[in-house]
């Protein structure tokens, strides 16, 4: 149940990111590559958190910072719950 809540939080924030980018840019051209199931989900989620931080500079509008902050918080919650399951 805790993992479901963490994944729902990630999905909600991702929806906000997509809607905001769509509103600002007028359209999206996204290709999502197939992702294999990672051997170490905690390492994968940690790397993803760091990648989100690294790509933050792509979003110049300050109001998007709060959305990215929410996204990173949701990733941290997921990491916390995954570590508790180990």
C-alpha cells in the first residue's frame, strides 16, 4: 500500500509537469524508450532523482521549480519506502 501511494504521488506530479509544459510549449513530442526492470531498484530510483536534479536547468520558469521539488519529494518518499522493504 505504501508503494502504491508513492507511485501515485509520482504520477500526479508527472501529470502536472506534462500539463505545464504543454501549456507553455503548445505540444509535446515525447518518445519513451522501453525500460528494463532494474536489477537494483533503489540504485535506479536514486540515479533517477539525481537526473531530475541535473535536468532542472532545462526549465527556466521559477514556478516549475515547485513542481520539480514535488517530483523529487515523491521520489524520495518512494526511496524511503523501498529501503524499508529491504
